[in-house]
């Protein structure tokens, strides 16, 4: 057999299935929030009131090294509250990180005074580990590759408002070249400091059968969500080698691949776009969608397919 006959595209063999299943309902969630239990300025009840009034369906409270005993119980609250915690510390090479552990548990005991051991415990519990604001923290791509994070904050609203360091799309695309299943999250990181009342700037929309702890966490783990500053994906559907989307009114729809690879449609000077379709390139290790509205606000899908 000659070389031409065996030169099979490895991406075509590795792709197993497309990610999104959007037949459920979209639930709005903010997953990086702080209360008076660490360095926030609102109580949990005050935080819940603010986000429920803005029609959020769930939140995750991620105080620093402080995990509430919530276990997904509503306790009469108007939205679902998930366990979470923000961890920070140095790894074995001296690099400093902030990491969210969404869905972490106190059983077995999570905190042991060591950052890396606590990360490993949270991972073994099934917590979703999210590399927080890597641009703000000053992390490099190589520092992210060293650890078993499930995803990263591609947009942190508080960091962006403070000093313009909220976006980490460069880090994300670099991680996707290393791990094409790496998830992207938009967050508020709200503290409600009186002079810095940053909130409602970044959140996720999870597609699930119901707004329960099990359903929401499972669909986050699967990446069956998108991140947004406001624009909406209504549906994300696949043909044999294509993807089609329905959206809120936007001016750009982009299919983004590795390095300079990409396809797009735009509506500059025309009526807004509400739907688009792209052929998918089987030689790309990953592809993700991005939409942008007339005000410059964006939303991002997760990478569109799984690999084995």
C-alpha cells in the first residue's frame, strides 16, 4: 500500500459526535459570584434577590476558600443555587492561579490547606474546574496546559471593567489546539463593592430538560451551553458536515477554527442576521461559533464536536 492510500485525515477518524443538543430549555446562569462570606459586599439572600430580579435561573456562589452547604436546595429561593468555591495558590513550579470549582462538595473534606491537593480532591469529586481570569492573573498558555482544568473564563466582566483584562480568547484557542474539548465560560465575578458594582456583564445559557442541580451540572460538564454578554443562540443544529444556527438580531456570525482558519457572514449596513449556516472543515482540530450584535456584545459556543 503506498503513502497516498494510507494518508487518512486523523481528524475525520477521531471526531465522534457533535456537542450540542438544544431541544431542551435554555437556563440563564451566573457562576462566579462573591458574598460577605469572603470579599463580597452582599449577603447570599441579597445576591439571590438581585439575580432573580434579572431573570437568572441559577447561580453558583464561589467565595474564596469558603464552600456553603447548599447541595442544590432551593430553600424557597426564586432560583437554583449551586455549590461553588474559588481556590487560589501556587503550583509545583511556582505559578499562581485562581480556579473555580463549581459543584464541589464538602464530602470528603475538600480543604486541606494545600492548593494542588485541594484541586485534586475537587476534581475527584466531579467538580467542574474553571481556570479563572487568566489574563488578569498573568497566566501563560503553558501554565494552563499543566493542569486538568475543564475550561476557562473566556470573559470575566469584573476584570474587564477594572483594567481591561477580562478577555482570554487567545488562551482559549491555544488550549483548544492542545485539548479540543476545552470549555469556555463568561462570568461576572461580582463583588458589589460600592465603587465597583460590576454585574450582569457575562453569563452562560445552559440547555437542559429542567433547572435542577443534576441537570444543570451535567449539561455544563457536557458543554451543552454557550457564554454571552447578551446575544442569544436560539438553536445550534448539525447536518452531516454542516452547522446551522438561529440567533437573536446580530451583525456577525463567525465560525472560528485554528490559527487563521474561519468563515463568517455579516450584515454591516443591512438588516440584522437571525440565522446562518456553515460547512464544517474536517481537517480542523476544533471549531467554535461567535456572534456579535450591533453594540459589539458577543456570545460564544463551545467547541462543536467531541473527540475520543
